[in-house]
């Protein structure tokens, strides 16, 4: 009965005799047997049993490089007769979370230190400056750095909200999502002459989701495409759906992304070109927001790019999110349509 109960534990349990001979492993401990990790683990278990047989309890966390890399918390207690009982707990998720939290604190400290430090320096320079032209230039830089800090904080709050809340469950028209994203792209363009073109399917696509999150995600993709494009370049936005998935594609003819960076562009604060990011005002959080919105809706975000030729991002969502369009109200029926192609 006791053996059956221990077998149902999620943690591994190993019992050894005074001769360091293992006489029992529960099911959780047996899952490591016959694997590369199991061979490495046996060495650590044997060593901790030796220490426990001196009459004291031992606890340590070991890192096994795998692949995949895992962390195991080992604890050993002596038993009457000179044996030992060892417990094995997989703490990989906790260690990864702690590492992410540490990296996040380090990154945000660095990201905010730069604009806040610049604000302090500029403010000090303004105190004793009497030349009107110099004052104007310093004030412009001061405003720019303050806005940079605000953008970073806003994106952090947005990312935190997306990570900590479940997405809404309402009918969302992807045509409206695309239109809102294009409007944001136009603001970012600021008259530079980047063309934004929307290709819509013959029928509106409605999905069950969170409109605010989807607008934020697609908006970030369009803004990035515009920022890294030149005058005369074209940014294409397309929403389509079939029996397998619903996709919103954003393609540009901009600077592109080096192959070595493709796997990391969705990390928080990761920038392919830090100098260019400062020029465009990027916070390094936009694509991380896109990824979390995709995950919240059970989907994914894909990227393909050729350096110097542009990038294509695809927000891919499950086809089972598609819903029938809601019945139009009387006020909707009398409202003029604003569908079309945007350039």
C-alpha cells in the first residue's frame, strides 16, 4: 500500500541500503532510467547517498545539460541501519522562470537607465544655459528622451497586462483589426512615403478573441514594417482564412533581418540593430507583445526574411476561432461602409 502511494508521487524517490545498493525506485524516478540524463543523474544520486550515510541530511540542485537542459533538486536523508532515502524533483520550470525574471529586471534597468540618465543630464545643462538656440535644442532632446522612457513603460505595462489576463471572448472582425493597424502605420510613417496596402478576402473573417490584443499585435507588426522601410517601399497587409488556420500577413521591402537573429527577434528587448532602433524609437518589446497575443489565442507568429530584401511576419491563429458574423443592428445597416484598399 505504501509503495503504491509513493508510486503516485510526482517527485522521484530512491531508497538505498548501507552498501549503497538501490533497492527501490518509484515510477517518477524510473522515468530517467535508460536515458542520457539518467546516467548523469545516477552519478549525482550515488554521491549524495554517500554523503547522507555520514548521518546528515543533504540537499542540492544539479544542472544537467541534456539536451534539453534540466535542473533537478536532490534531497537525501539517512535511514536507520545506514541507508538513505533520496527525493528527486524537476525544478526546471522554476529555474527558467527565475532566470527570465532576473534577465527582465536587468534589461528593464538598462533600458530605462539610458533615457532617464539623459533626461537628468539635459536638465542640468538647461539650468545654466542662456543661449536661446541651445536651450531649444536641449529642450527638444529632453522631450525626445522623456517620450522614449514613456514608450518603454507603456509597452511594459501592455505586455504585463497581456501576459496576466485571459483574452476576451467576443466576435472580432479582422477587417477592422487590419484597418486599425494600418492607421497606426500611417502615423508612424509621418509622410515619408511608405505605401501601406491591404488585401482583404472576399468575405469578412470574424473570429472569437480579444480585439484590443489583436489590434495591438497587428499594429506592432505594421509599425515595425513601416519603421524599417524607405520612401516608396510597399508594406502589404493581408488577412485570409481556410479550413486549417486564419492568417494575418504583414510583408515589407525593408532592411530585412539577418538569419542569425531570426530565432531571437521575439525576445524582450532584443534588437537586431540597436543603433537603428534608437533612430526609430523602438523599445524592443513590440514583437514580444505579438508573440504573447498569438499564444493567448492558441496560435503562433512566424517570420521569414532576407537581409536587404524585406521581411514577412504571419500571425497564425486556429481555424476553430472562426465564428459567424453577428447579426447587423439597425444602426450598423445605416452606417456607410469604409472597406477598401489603403495606400
